C-alpha cells in the first residue's frame, strides 16, 4: 500500500480512494483476526495476519468510500450543506 501511494502519478488515477477507510479499518480487522485466531489456537505471523486481514479491510474501506465519502463529496458546494443555523449568509 505504501508503494502504491508513493508512486501515484497522473497516469495512475483511480476513480475512488480507499486510503481513509483502510486507515480506519485495518487495526480493528487485525484485532478481530487475532482474537478469533487466539480462540482457536492460531497465532499468525505478521505476514499471515496481513494476508488474512487485507480482504476484509479493503471491503470495509470500499463500503465507507461508496456509502459515505463519495456521496458527501458530491454534496460539496451544494445548497444542502449551506442551510441551517450555522450556515454563512447568502451572497
């Protein structure tokens, strides 16, 4: 993941960004994996833990992107976000 982020260029532009969701969900996914593994007697190595938690982490990150982040970014600049008691005055 670090290598992908470090080599980001205009030629490699994805229509979504899973970085924030990955940041949020990687640690909890790893902790659940370790807890479930401990209950069954499995003690994963660092690489095994990475391999097992990668898919759930990316699935949760994608759900966050497509369910929350992208819809909120589409509202950027719209009137929906400019109404309410703390909104700036029109004009």
